[in-house]
C-alpha cells in the first residue's frame, strides 16, 4: 500500500478523527439531578408519601410546588437535593448518637460533649453501615428512608468531589450512576459512562488517560474548593456571553459579528465588571451570599422526627414501597446485551427517548462564577 495522500489526510482531519471526545461533567451532574427527579418526584403515586422527597421539597419551597412536580430547572433541583440530604444526614446523626449514649438526645448535647475526631469518624462509619441503602430492612419506612439517603449521598459525593478536584472519586461514582441511569431510562448516559470508564482504564495510553483526568475540571480561582467550573460549564457560559449578552441585537446581530467578537468576550466581561466595581453597583448579578438554611433544615428535621423515619421499627408498613433503582439497574445490566457497540453508540432500548436533561439558564451558569 502506498502512503496516505494529501486528500485522504485532509478528509481525516476534517472528520476530526484525531479528536478524543469526553463526557462533560456539568452535563453529567445535570443528568444525575434529573435521574433523582425521575426516581422520587416524577411518579405520581410517590407524591402522597409524607416522608417522600416531593412532600419535603414542597415544605421548604411551597411556592415552587408546581415547578418541582413538572420539570424543575437544574439549579432548583440541585439546591433541593443538597438541602434534603443535609437534613436527612443530621437526623440520622441525631438517632445514632442517641443510640450510643442516651444522654445525647440532641445533636447540641453531642456537640457539647466535645467528641474526639476518632469518635466522629467511628460514628460516621456506623451511620453508613446502618442507615444508608438497606433494601432488605424489615421496617418499610426505614427502608424507604435508607434508599433515598443512599441516592442523595451519591449525588452530594459527586458534587463535592468535582468541587474539590478529586477526579478519582468522581470516577468511582460512575458505576453506581450507570445502574441508576439504566433503571430510570437514561441509557445513553449509562453507555457513555461505561465507555469512558473502560477507555480510561484499559484502552487509552496512560499519558492520554492522565491528560484527560487533569483537564476534566478547571479552577480559575486558584482556591482548593474552586473546581466547581467544569470545562463544559465554562463552554456553556462563554456561549451565553458570545451569543446572548454581547451578541448585539436587531440587524447588527450577524454570524460575522459573533465570530469576530468571540476572542474578546473575556475582555468585554472584565471591562463590564470593572465599571460595576468602580461605580460600586451592588446586586449586579446572581452571585449572592450563601443562603441561611437554618429554618429550612429545621422544617425538614421536624418532619423527619415526627415519623421517626431513621428509627428502626421492624414490622412497620408503608403505603408506598420505593424501588431499589441501584440493584434493579444492576439486574438490567446483567440481563441485557450490548451496552456499547463498536462505534461507541449506546443501547437502542430507550424507546426513542430524547434523553433530555434539565433546563439551564443564566442563573445556573452564573451561580458558580
């Protein structure tokens, strides 16, 4: 065979055959939030459960109940997941410290005792073993609470790992999300996670795999917890500035202008911010001080304590028994064939589903800026 001709080389170049495409972690985070919505919010029969996620979310966001039940935006769902997870973790801590020492009936009493770090670490391990992901529990209410807490903690772990740049921990969550995605019908995301995990561990050369891991997240702030800016998030933000904020309007809004101005977008943004700072313009964006969640957590804790959802009571029945999405998804994985074909395409068993994730807007993109 002769050498590759210039024409063939040009075709290969224009086909982008040299490019390695990688799943964006911001879109993965949105898909995970959407999966939790599909598991615990979308089913109508789960909305009457007083200890379910829908009822708890409506307690702290009563004016957003219709949005929560229909198709909430990513930012709303993201915040609600973290708030519900925090309350459920605190309630589990309350029950566990009281079980170990009856004098610690509240978390305040436990904190007053000034426990050592070793004690806190031992209790945290006991919490995971006792209260997280217990599908075989003889207490129906406790079982449901353990399944919800397990899925919420998985999402919190993913977000925390991405925020702190712990890409190894991010990868460790992939397999769990593969099972969840298969169960809720997000087959393309499940296939993509399997593909990228297999390529990073067994296909790509070590240096290429390392380059992907080191460039999956970006940290423009330089702070230890400043890795919240996923690369695909940054691309979406630049698209927003290029096409919407600084894209002009009317007859001057042309493709030529957008392309011409695109290299100057960051400069435009810096000049804009400089003017705002010099004129001391307050409340100029969606970036606000961290919210005070004291009342929010209090409302959720009261609801959890009334029904003793984290207190094991064998034989307690529930009107609605939650599905074990993790193990059901594992069963689907083991009983279906062809997760990823030769061309890297996913299963064709999604019934033509569009694989839409949650809507994102300027609030979602600028919140982490």
